[in-house]
C-alpha cells in the first residue's frame, strides 16, 4: 500500500480537516507513488488520516481528497464532489443561462487544485496540482456529462504550477471553442471574455457582488477605477449613474476591451488611461483632481506570506494617494487579493494610509469574494480576496 507517514505530532492540522500536508511534516513515503497518485496519509502511530494526492515536487507534498478511510477516490467520488459543488451554486445563484459563475473553487469545495468557471455554455477548467492533473480526463468527462457544456477549455497556466513542478496545459478538452469571444451577463451588463488569453479564466468573477455595490453607490458621482482590466467596475459605475469615470490600467489590450465593453452596453462617460497606477495617482494629485468614488483593485502583490512586506508598501502607497484624492463624503473601495496578506494586516495598512493622508475615514463594510468563491472553515487560506468600503468625512 502506497502511503505517507507523518512525523510524530504532525497530524493536528489534518485532524482539523485542513487538506494540506507540507514536506516538513513527513517522516517517509512508502511504495514509490507516482505524481498525483492517491496515497494514504497516516500518523506516526499508523492512524489513518486521509486519502491524498501525492505531489512529489511541491512544498505541499500531499492534498487530501477525503478524510474518511472508507472513501474510494475514483470516478464516482469526483462525480459526487462536482455535483455537490454545483448544487450549492444553483441554490445560491439561481439559474442564469447567460451568466458566469465559479462552479468549483478548489480546496474550499473539497477538490484541491481544481477550479471550474462557467461562462454561459462554455466551461474553463484550471488545474493547479499534481492530483488534479492526474484526474484531468475524468474531470473533463464528468463536467461534460453533468453540465451539457458545449465546450470545455483548459487554462492550467497559473503561476502556482511552477511551485508544483508542473508544465502548463492549455487547450480545448471537449467540444469546440467558439471562434468569437463569448458574451455573458453580470448583473444585467454584458461582457466579452477571452478564455484563451484573459487573466485567470478570463474575468474576475469574484468581484461580482462588489460591482453591484459600486453600481448602487455611483449615482451622480465622479469615479476613479484603478487597475480597471476590462472595465467591469467602470461599467457598473456608469450603469449606476456615475457622472464620469476615469479608469486606469497599464495594459493597452485590457483597455481596448474595456472601451468595447462600454460600447456593448451603451454606456458613455468613461475615459481610459494607459498608465502605471502608482505614477498616475501622483499625477492626478499634482493636477489637483479629486473623486467621489475610488476603486483600488490591484493584482496580487504577495502570493505568499514571505512577500507580504513588499506588498504592504505597495498597498500603503496606493491607498495613501487614494485617500488624498477622495473628496469629503467620498467612498473608497479598496481590495487585496494577496493570499500572503491577511484581512487584519490589510486593514492596518489602509488605516495607516488614511492616517498619513490626514483623512479621518470610517469603514462602512468589509468586502469579500462573491459566494460562488466560498471559503471552507477548515481552510482559511481560501480567503484570498478581502476589501474595505471606506468613507471620508464630509
Ligand atoms: N478590477 C478588475 C481586475 C483587476 S486585475 C476587474 O474587476 O475586472 C489587475 C489589473 O491591474 C490588470 O488588468 C493589470 O493589467 C493591471 N496592472 C497591474 N499592475 C499595474 C500597474 N502598476 N499600473 C496599472 N495597472 C496595473
């Protein structure tokens, strides 16, 4: 029997149903398992802890599929997990033929390394672990059966693959991808998505509810949308009646798509600026500009806790300038999607920025990823996106 034996006393996190085994906790691996193969994880005393996928090249050397000894990790196991995950979405979000939704969110849905997003009738699968790679064909087949998707596209090209020692894997896995970009709806607005080249699986679905919030706050306000990507927050602001939107991103391709999105939705009043946000915020300040609603949705500054300090400086800087640009009574939606920066730390950084900017701001709301990106209580690392809705005094 292929198995991994832990060092004495290292079973605690697994007993709390945390699904990761780090190399430092391992006493030995028996039976020479292949990459991604299912192995039993046992305590130093031989007690069964879980069935896991073996990742020989990763710091996370095993990820638990199931904690129960009677479980069998086979096609039926994956069918049941996928069904469970998808039924939660239908309860939560209702049927939405033209919408986009995250159907599977990795560890937090009991499927470590497996992400599946649905854009209308097309699925995008993003695999990020040796175990997920091993079960690729089964997962794709099951997804085809369970969703009747027209096409399934694989986008396993995230940075984390390198940490797993895996090669990127990108391409059609089922059906044929439409030649034209897919158009889907979010909160009644239409967006195009480039599944092959877009960020993540093409769109930041995790911000859906926060865009709805922006829409509800935008009436009559002058908006600054920083790190706008393909303009989804800008579109929400204009649809909510913003008087004008200035949107900044360093990627010309993303801005071209953002402009196309305004046209697709018949929205006027956005000005797109190709620039570095760090520099542009200073320039706007020098020009004496100010805004009623500012969005800061930067890329991941710190994928791991080791990089948190450098990330903290980045967050401090942009939040400081955002507070300086905020009019009295204005609101700031500020986000971090860095796994290495906790909610607590992020709030401290934003507090420091407000203090240095001389703005006596309040938090009106703590912001999260939308509920199709759940966080398993046993897996706090799943909470990567955190944000604050802050208000400057009048
Ligand atoms: N708010 C977007 C998602 C932002 S993703 C949405 O809701 O869809 C982060 C974006 O930041 C990317 O589009 C990337 O091109 C851009 N970016 C990264 N570093 C930047 C910088 N220093 N200045 C401007 N844009 C930057």
